[in-house]
C-alpha cells in the first residue's frame, strides 16, 4: 500500500504544473460559463439598459475563451518543441549557479545569455535557437522577452512543420 501511495505521489509531483494548469483552466471555464449565462439573463430582461449591459457582458466570455485557447495552444506547442529538442539533445543545460534561495545568479545568467543571443542572430530562421534564447531570457529574469522569443520559436516551428509535411 505504501509503495502505491509513493507512486501516486511521484506522479503528482512530476505533473504538478499540468495539474495546476488544469485546475486554473477549469475555474476559468466555470467563470466563462457563468458570465455567459448572466449575459443571457440580462439580454432577456425587458429593460433596455439591462439588455445593453448583457450585450456588453457577452464580450467577457468571448475574450476569455480566446485567451484561454491561445495560452493552452502556446503551452502545448512549447512542450512539443521541448520534446523535440530533448530528443535531439539540444535543450540548454540548467547548470547555472544558484543563490541559497534557489534563484539563478544573475551575472551567470547574463554571461550565458550572450551565447544564445549570438546563436539566434546567426540562425534567425531556426526555431531551436529562438527556443534556447527564450530559456536564456527566462534565466536572466526577462519574462517579457522570453515569451516574445518563444512566440517567435513557435511561429518558426509551425512554419517548419507545415512546410515539412
């Protein structure tokens, strides 16, 4: 019995990010459904002001659903690219020194970043270099540029996948 619990715990620990994404997605979907239902109730009201608010309130579920789908696809494609890079042996190693609190030492991340920046400049049409540059941005603490670089990697990956078929 103890080994079964240990096995379940290991699976939960290994998949905790996916579990959190699933939980947050479920909560957002619940919110979108309730928002949609409330907007329909307002649209059914006899008062024109309520109808106007109901029509405006319909925008929230539409934007929320679009953002949710976009982010889930981004995550799935990022994971797919990571699996390809891992199979090729091209994932950047996480060997940067860390502070006692577990954060990456910024100066080391900045020095490592330069290597990946030069790689991306040398191969601007290779999604692999943009993926690694995104990881370097993330390690350096620049989440906005990390996300932008990863979006570039996804765009190039999708173009390669479509062109390769």
